[in-house]
């Protein structure tokens, strides 16, 4: 492992000789760009980046040329020129293809994403760190941010062990879907990883410096192994335990110790925390300690589900794949039942807890108990924090329980109330409104609602199939 914890075996360092060769192209590109010959300058920079694809100064210079070209009235690459683009033979060629296309349309977040993902696959991590912030800012500045772009950014950053950046991208995604529990857990995972990396390695160097220091770092780490066997999170656990045991009646110190045990998200520490919380609960009879045990159990179930999902994905093309998928389904059903019981217990003790009430309604819905969930969502949507999410789910529950008119009215009302257009939530409410209209036999209105979703995101769920089927039913 490299000095900053990167998966440095995947990083591609560029020899100095190649850097010198590439500089000839960059110098020529700058010269012709100064004369206003932007297309030739773009070609020169792409040629240079073919030799030295990790030269971030060249990447940035090329982008500045692209922006000047755009400001001077430069148009996107024509269709024939796009077709003539050579088919990439590897990830590096794919990255450069995307970057050339981006140079003709520097505002395209799709092309930025192509550069990012191809650079990561090719091992050009400095390029990832150059284009990542550009994509993040461009996506945030769009009238309708693309949720998937934030997730893709987080995935790429995590793949190269830049967890603080992954957490930042995921946080933007979480702002679009604040009730997404998987995303909330992902944020916690990134934060824990970032803490561990920083605690172990300090300030991160560039990937190039890391690769060049690798041999020295490996030796230093080996020499210090006997002295520094405890990682940063475990060290935090020990420090918190010492502080608590020095003042065992101090509940704030006990809470900090439990928080420290939770941070690594490992079963061995979670079990220790749960045992201590059970002792505290039995001694004090304060439900808050029992509530935290439930939180630990649900977090463990979440980790188990992710492991099963990953295993099923890895083996989807094998004979065992279908069996693993069924195991995952069965596990998810049991997980939801366990979570429902935990949140119901919280509600018994804290009847005004809107968060717990929303989670009970959601789990009831997920278990297919639609009639029961209707009343629960009606209650929870009185809280402004959950109003939109609960109303969308209420509309779905009405539809799935067979109350079609009520579903249409509920979803139409939330669409009229919701201020945004084209984000994930508006697509969800329009999609289910279209489904409700379809069930109501109002086919033209249903097509119109589905079409609106398709105009925002053509690949959203099954809208293409539904539009075609509904139009066919009208004979159009």
C-alpha cells in the first residue's frame, strides 16, 4: 500500500522521458492557441496527453482553450466528426476521446463523467483528481443536478481511496435524497474510512509522490509494526475507554466510548457496545440505552445485506447466482421486519418521534401492508420534514391498496405543491401519478405524465416501455 493508503498498484506513473516528449506537443498547442487556431491546439494537446496522460497542467490548459473557443462562438463537434472518432482500444484512449469531445462542449457533465471514469480505470488518478471537482461544480450548478453523477463521483473517489472526497460527493447526493438510508450509511462508511486513512497516514501526497515513496514507506511500516499495531480507530476506542473508566458515572464519557466502539463498523466492537448498553439499560431502565442497541442491530443487518448483495452481484452469471438472489430477498424481508419491530418499540416510548413514525410507515409499506401504511403516512406527513416523502409514498400505498381515485388526487396535490422540476423526487411523483392515471383508465393523461418523466430522464425505470404500450393501446 502507498503512503496515503491508495490502491497504488493500479496507479500508472509516467516516465520522465515520456513527459519530455509530450511537452513538445503541449508547447506547440499553446503557440497555435495564441493565434486563435483552437481546433488545432486541441489536437496538439490530445496528442501530447496520449504520451503523458497524467499531466494535469496540460489537462487544465486544454480546458482553458476549450472555454475560450466556446466563448468565441465555437460549436460542438459535428455528428460526422463524432462518428469518425477512432473507437477506443483501451481505457486511456476512451479517456482521451471523452476529453476531446469535452473540449468541443466544455459544459457537458456526461463527457466530464466519461473522462473521470475512464481515467480511474486506466490508473490515471491525478487526472481523476483534476476533473472530479470540475464535474462536481458543474453538476451542482445545473438547474437540475444529476443524482447519478454524484454517486458516480463518490464511487470513483472511493475506488482510489480518496474517502473525504467521496463523502463530499455523497453529501451532495444525500441533499437530493435525504431519506435514503443506504446513502446515509454510505456517508458514515466514507467518513470512517477517511478518519482511518488520515489517522494512519497524515496529509495525503500526490499519487506520483506516493508511488515513488512506496518502497521506503513499506520498510518504515514494517519496522514500526511492532510498536504501532493499533490503527487510529482502535486507538480512539482505547482512549475513550480509559476516559470512561476514570469516571464511570459520567454518562457523556460512556456515550463517547459507545460512539468510539461504533465507528469502525465491525461486529466485534458492536457486540461489545451492545453488551455494555444492555448492562446500562438494566441498571438505569432508561430506554435511550435500549434504543441504541436497536440501532447497532440494524446497522449490522445493513452491513450483512450489502455483503450479500455484493456476493450475489459477483456470482450473478454462475449456477449459484439465482440461489444467492433468493437468499438476498429472504434476508431483506427479515431485515425489514426486524427494523419495523425496533422502530415500533421506539414509538411506544417516544410517541411524538416523527422520525420513528416515518420509519414504521416505510417498513410497513415495504412489507406490502399497504392499508396499514396509509394511516401511518397520513400521520407522519403532518411533519414538514417528512411531508413530501410521506405523501409520495402515501400516493403509492393508495394505488397498491386499490384506492385509485385517492392515489390520483394525492399525487396530483404533491406535484402541485413541490417547487422543483426534473429532480429525483419530481420524477418519482410524476411516475407514480402516471401509474395511478393508467389504473384510472385515463390513458392520454397517463401518457402525458410518463412523457414528462422521459423528457427529464429517458432511462427512468420502465417509462419507455409503458409509453409505447399505452400509445399502442390507443392505436397511435
